[in-house]
């Protein structure tokens, strides 16, 4: 029997990226056709489009999930029992955490099109990773799910601005 996750989110690429890519591919196809490439214009245009779709689906397919006492973020996972002090961050706080306050040993699942996120400290002496920083469109909800799972070890959730969508 599988239990449902207490939090789940897919960090999909925003619609505006798809719109810009569509305009680019239409322009490229037109340029290839004007250049007189004939059938090759469609082959090149289709190949570029397929590559672009693959990149967007792969990059935008990162999953953030809290399920059965484990945080899954991207390709990694960690038991909630090894985490402490989840904090929801707004855009400025995420920028600082990725910039001047960054630690090169941290585990990051961040997307530039999602300005908010959650930082959670790793409380495992055997793990050199000091914290995980994870992008989220709903950082307060994710931080609350992490806090609920780590309640026996840490405590309260410190959160930033509301959970409005990007």
C-alpha cells in the first residue's frame, strides 16, 4: 500500500519559456526556408524543436516531494529525521542563499524561474552537506510539511511571504 505524499510539486518550465521557444523555432524555420534549404529546412527545424522540447521537459521535470518520512528533491532523497529547521524563503532570501551566503557543499534543486524556496539544515554529522536549498512555488506549504515530518527533532517553521504562485 502506498501512502499519498504530504507535499508534491513538479518544477515545470513556465509557459512564457515555451512561448519564446515557439517564436524562436518559427523564426528559424522561416530563415531556413528563405535560405532555400527545402526539405532540409523542415528536418533542421524539427530536430531543433525536438531537442528544445526534450530539454524543457527534462529540466522542468524535477519533483519535490515529502512522502513517508523522506524528502525527495530532484534526483536525491533524504530522511526527514536527518533534517532540521526548515525555512521558507522569499526571492531576496533565495538570492542571498545562492550568492553571498552560499556554501559550496550545499545540495541545490533551484530553478531560475521560481524565485522562492525552502532551506533546510542537514543534521547528520556523517554528511558534509550543510543544507538543502529547494525551489518551490509554495515554500510555506513545503516548509510546513518538512516541519511536520521533523517535529520530533526541531520545531517551528520560519516562513517568508505568502504562498502565491509564480
